[in-house]
């Protein structure tokens, strides 16, 4: 597998139209990953729904906020 530096160097040598192709591919790939990540989160929420008591749920929400994801809102995931 190539290092990031090797990939960057290879991209720098591409023609503009090929750079556009790479950019589109990366954008599509990111969308795919985001979709898969969202599906996994939803599956995890469904699998664990109701397993926390009210206090545990509040503690969990507070912990999520503290790690920098901001306040939890309905359907935020």
C-alpha cells in the first residue's frame, strides 16, 4: 500500500480532468462511508434501545456532550 505522501505526489502529477475524476470518486466514496456509518449507528441504537435506565441515559447523553459531539437531540444521529 502506498503512503499518503506517495498518493499526494501521484495526484499532483495528474492532468486537471483526471484530478476532477479523483475528486468525484473521493466525494462518492465519502458519501458511501457516511451512509454506512449512519446505518451502523441506527442499528446500534435499535439494538440497545431501552437498555438504559433514565439516569443511565442522562449520564450517557452528558458523556457524549463532554467528548465534543455537542448536545444530543432527537434524530441527531
